[in-house]
């Protein structure tokens, strides 16, 4: 279990499709958020969402880290271009996280790292 009190360092933000023939600013979740704002169900700038968020910790799997150890974690928020279908990262971030004891089964579920300004899809 990773402690939720980690500090994220945003390494990069991308606002356009990386496909050199496209360069569109229209992505799936950004479009959906804009529609929600227009419909009055969300406030402008309240949240920016990605299609999915993924995180991975960097450590040697043959020597799992002990409770209390600090590990490096990389996080990516991913979306899809509506014009060409390219899947690309909106945000790339890193953090150092402390390994904490896993909760009792059924008591709490894993929460991926929070990136300010992005909703947590879980």
C-alpha cells in the first residue's frame, strides 16, 4: 500500500495531439468536460479529466520494498484524440511514496496518486 500523502511533481503537460499530421486539441474527456460545463453540471476549471490514469512504482521485484521504504512512482493521465484516434498522455508526473501496511481486506481500496486538477477515475 502506498501512502496517499505524496507530493506530485508534474514533469510535462500536453494540450495537443502528438500526431504530426493532426495536432488537434480535441480529446475525448476534455470534450465531455466542456459539455458538462456548458450544461451547468460543472464549473469552468473545476476538473480536467483523462480517459484513464496509470501509475507504476519503480523497485526491484525480486526484493520488494519494506514497509516504511520510499519508492519512486511514475503517473500518467491518458486521453484519446477525437480527430485521429491517437492515444496520448495529457500529464506525466512523478512522486516519492512511502510504503505503508495494507489495510484489512474490504476496509479500504488502493487509490492512485492524485494530480492536482485531474479527477480520479476510481
